C-alpha cells in the first residue's frame, strides 16, 4: 500500500533519520488530506516528534483553503499501540508548552488531543489493529472515528496506573467504561460502534475506501456550514461538562503516579526489560502482549 500516492504527497522527517519520515501526507481525493503515522516497526508509538508532527500538520490543514477534511491513520498492522515508553522521547522536548508541576504530562497530552476539537475543519480517525492507551486518546480527540471490525481499542495501562485522558465514561457509557477502567480489557471495532465510541465498522480491507467515501460526503457540503455544525456538536458536549471532566481526570492521573502499585511497576523495570514487565502484567489476563507472544524488545514498548 502506498502512503504517498496522492498529488500532494509530502513527508515530515524523523529527527536524525531523514530516510524515515514520521508522518506521510497525501491527498486521496480533492479536498481530503490524509496523515499516515509512519512508525510501523514501533506500532506507531506516539513519541514527542510524532505528536508534534500530527498536531502541526492539522493546524496547517486548517489554514489551507484547499483542505476540507483530514484523515489520520497508521502505517503497518496498527493505528497506534500508545505512547512510546521505550526511551524514544530521550532528547526531545514536549511539542508545545504546558505549565509544569504535578500532572503536567496528562494535562499536556489531553490538551493536545482536545485541540483537535478546536480546529474548524473535521478530522477523521481511521482505526485498524491496536488502538491502545495514547492511541485511543488521539482517536477520541478526532471528530469522527471509523474502525476495522477486528480492531482492538483498550487501555492496558490501568493495570498499574491511571489513564491520562478520561474519555471512557463519556463515550462508552458508565458500565462498560467502568469495566474497561477496572480490568484493562479491550473492545473490538464492532463493540466500539455498538457502544458509541466509533461511528461505523468495516472489514479491514475495505476501511480505506469507506473512510474516503465519508470524507467525500463531507466535502460536498459548504465548508463554512460544516465548520459551524462541527462546533455545534462540540459546544453541546462542553455544556454537559466534557472538557471540565477531562481536565479533572488529569489530576486523578497525577495521583496515580504516587501509588504503591506504580512504585512496584517502576521497580520491576529497573535494570530489566520494560517489554518483559508489560508481558508479566498482561499474563494473568491472556491478552495484548501475551495473546500473540512477545512483541519485541524494550524499544518497542508502548502505551
């Protein structure tokens, strides 16, 4: 599959690796730009440069009169398996400023993904394979979410800590949100649609064309009307308290850093392999890393 086959194909280079762009941008149809996260060997782990490239490119698209809607997808077998926990952020600053102090990280990432809501133009998440932890936060921040039927969305990090962005109760209903937060269990693409987190599910092989078809329908409506109607939906969610709830959740995440469980987990990786520690965490559940065997060395550790 080519990720630069559009007439406006562009790439953002990965720092220190000019032959490995971290995102690819193409135009699969007039008015539609598509961002492809391009770290397939890391399951599109969200390290600082990748997060910055996504958000900066979305702003560029919002300013560009030739762009009506943007699609975000992932190269390789997964949309994104989460934040890069394997040292990928070493030497890289946060991509934008967030005031310091307790809870800086959850405030930082939540502010970043929710900035997608504030863009004028719609952003579509195209989800396949794993969509875990930080990957699920990115997708949640998008205006529309279309998934492969067999995609897997979850937050396994709740098995040793607290999520950064507390979207579950808002988008999945209290009961399933509670189950996912208390167990770390995932849901399939079909379940994500039934519960309301995603719009529609398609066979994985049909997902590209299905999402482009939706984007074309959006392009058929005057852009100023689309922008107002996007804002209308988000404003209602904000009046119901969604943003306030997400911000409050970052403070609970900050508390989670100080638990005995977190201390035990951090101690388990000192001088050892982070990937092995994550595998030990998931073994009692028989999912994620343990369901398909080892997933790689410590540089591949994500969530």
